């Protein structure tokens, strides 16, 4: 099999997971470039791969000898880098969120279509075995009509976490706080499990315990889906530890849920059971990043090679972002936001 020639753009914290994944996939990838504006980080990454060039300018890896780029930079950079890469006919797998604003997400989707390249957005937690099982059960109708959902995230991000970063905690670079960074995975999973469009959102948010930044560290929302399902969400990153994320989906014939990556099922006629993730992938860094990046990366490579549809493409990647932007609008304007809505890029909404 011809190896895909790739570049890693952004060699910060999460790049450790990519480094380990590329080592496991060495028969599939040739790591040609490691890119970071902090060149020492690019060099440290490049050292792990024979012939890999370290550079501080992502444009230098868009000149013809790369098939695909992985983007793991601050959020606000994702659209610019992705768009430029795609305009050079390079496939893009970007970290979540694909962008901060919906207009940029739309443009990325449009450019991928025009250039005929693949665009994927990392939501690795959708690749957890138990998650896939409960999603199939919902799709097969085993829960009956889906009527309710809730997600609960209470994690711990210190003031130092924000102080040590030159982009986290800012509206212009991170695009928000606990919702767009930490809770985005659970929001993505819940909307994917419900499998329908949002009708409207009401929400509130605050910054309660991170006075070093001005983004939200607590948010709650009521998300009404068009199929009638009511989704209640709560997220905060000012708890005392990273408690397991809790997700619950309620159907007329039973309930399913997740406690972090452990799935559980309670059906009227089938009792209660749990589904462990037996198929461990690759991890590095904090445990809450999980093991599944490598599975989504492999899936993306497969889609590129076989010219198949990317499972979490731009349109899929946009869905959780749209809910989050809807919450920011609803909470800031203190009113119900009916979908679809115009995503205002202004100082009020941020
Ligand atoms: N999927 C997950 O579970 C998960 C977990 C952590 C982070 N992430 C995502 O990964 C991305 C990076 O997060 P992180 O925690 O690694 O951040 P980080 O700050 O540790 O790393 C970002 C890196 O990008 C570099 N950078 C900035 N501008 C650049 C540019 N123009 N060109 C090249 N490099 C540039 C920075 O110097 C830094 O080294 C974010 O989108 C974040 O949300 C995802």
C-alpha cells in the first residue's frame, strides 16, 4: 500500500496522541512535516520520524509533496489553514471545533466540495465501542421513539491551565470556554444519538470561578429537537476533579447512556447491562482524551484512499458547533434561538 504523505500542523499537547498514532500506522503514513510556530515543538515532533522536516510556516508544506494535513492548532486558525490546504488539493483532518463561527465552517465545507478533497473533523469519542452499540440500538428502534436526553460534564480546569496558554480562555482564539472546548464532545455525541435537527435553544452561562479569563466556565441549556426530544445539558470546568461525563438518552421503551466511555443499556424487556470498550486504541496524555483518535484517523485515511464518504465530515463536524453557537446566542441575548439562525460575529455574542 502506498503510504499517505502527511503533515502535522500544531505540535502542542494533543499532538502526542498523533505522534503515537503515526508510529502505530507507519505502514500507512509518511510523516513529511512537523509544523509549529514554536519551532522547538516542531523539531521535537519531527525527531520521531525519519526524514521529517520541522518548520514554523504551515505554507511550506502545501507545495506539492503532501497528501493530507492534520490540524491541531488554536481554534481560530483551523479555517484559514484548512482552507489554504484544501485549495492546494490537500485533504484535511482538523481537530474540533472545525471553526469558531458557522460562516467559517460553511466556507470550509464549500471549499472541500469545490476542490474535491476530503474534510474531516475529529470527534474521536464517537468511535468508542459502547457508543457505537447504543447508537445502533437507537437507529434499529430498540428504544422506540427518543423523547429525552441529558449530558452532565463537571471537570476541573485551573487558573494556571488558562494562564499557561496564549489562546485558551479567549473569545477571539478559543471561541468560548467550557462548551466549545470540553463539552463539545458530549454535545456532539448527544446530537448524533438523537439524530435529528434542533428546533430551538434556551440557555444561560456564567464565568463563576475563572476570573483570569472572560469566557464561560458554567453553562446550562434546553435544546428542543424537531422530533420532540428535549435535551438538557449542563457543563462546568470549575469542579474539583474531572468527573466522568454522563450522558443519558431516554426512549419510550428504555434508556441508554454513557459514563465517560462505559456504555449502559436499560431496556424494558432486556434488563440492565454495560458495554466496556474492549478494543483499546492508542493514548498519550490525560485519560479523558480517550483511546479512539487512531480509529478516526484510520477511518479518514481509508476514506481518502478509497474515495469514500468521510463519516465525520464538515457537515457532521458543524452540528455540535451550531448547537454551541446557538447556546452562546441564547445566553447572551437572553432569548429563545430558533434554528437555523444567523450566527452573528459581533462583540456582544463574541
Ligand atoms: N479531541 C480531543 O480530545 C482534543 C484534546 C485536546 C485538544 N484538542 C484540540 O487540539 C487543538 C490543539 O489543542 P492543544 O491542547 O494541543 O493546544 P496547544 O496550545 O498545546 O497546541 C497548539 C499548538 O499550535 C501551535 N500553533 C499556533 N499557531 C500555529 C500556526 N499558525 N501554525 C502552526 N502551529 C501553530 C502552537 O504553538 C501550539 O504548539 C485544539 O483544536 C483543541 O481543541 C482536542
